[in-house]
C-alpha cells in the first residue's frame, strides 16, 4: 500500500514538474510579423473587449475597455476604463517604462510591485501580481500575460491567473486601435 502511494505521488510530482517547465518563451516569437512596437500600438485611443473564464472554461464575466494611451519618450501611460457586463465600472492607469532589449516595466495602483515584460517579434509577454477584491477580501493573484499583434489595428491578449500555483482562470481580450 505504501509503495502504491509513493508511486502515485511520484507520478503526480513528475507531471507537475514537467508541466511547470512547459511554458512558452518570448524569444520563440522573434521572427514573427508584424513586429510589435509597443509605443506605437499603445498610443492614441483603443477599444478592447474581453471575457474572464474560470478554470473550467465557463465565462464568468464579460467586459469592454476604452483606453487612452500616451508616451513621453520612454515613459507611457495607459489609462483604462472598464465596463463590466453587470454594470460595474473600474479604472486602471498603467505607467510603463521602456528599458533596453525590448524590456518594459509597469506599475498600476492595483498591481503589487512592478510588472516585468519583454517584446519579441509580434509578441509581448509580461508577468505581474494584481490585488483583486473578491467577497470583501483582497487576493494577490499572479498573471502570466501574453499579447500578440495580429495587424496594425488588432492585438489579441490571453492572461492566465494563478494563486499558489493553482490556475484560477483566464482573461482573453481583443484590442482594436481607433483611427487617428
């Protein structure tokens, strides 16, 4: 009996270790086109539409976002106004900073610490911890966020959310850039 439990535990641990190492790398997108210039794409007015899905894939919440984006040199502001399907509203203001080698950092009032990201080819990958209110409490949730430029006007975004390494759900968005 102990041997079976030990074998089962070993198989489960092996699966977790292999699964944990299977994440994609931003360098894999270096040759992809169109090339993403974050300062160019996130400049001006954008609209985004998205869903939050739980870990079973069920849509929990739908939302729309209006973004006003500006840059002064290597520092950008992404001013986001969210409207959720239940009528609630939220504001988030990202402050981004461009660093060397396609790297960016970002902060926002509900982000714990500093987001870290990098652009390669048509992709932008960044990670951050967000303080999310839920049922009268605030939880720190880790985001693994990927954006893919599809055309000059459209970008797709998929972010997985985890707490203590456990997948909570995903956020999926489509950004559209407004004509100047």
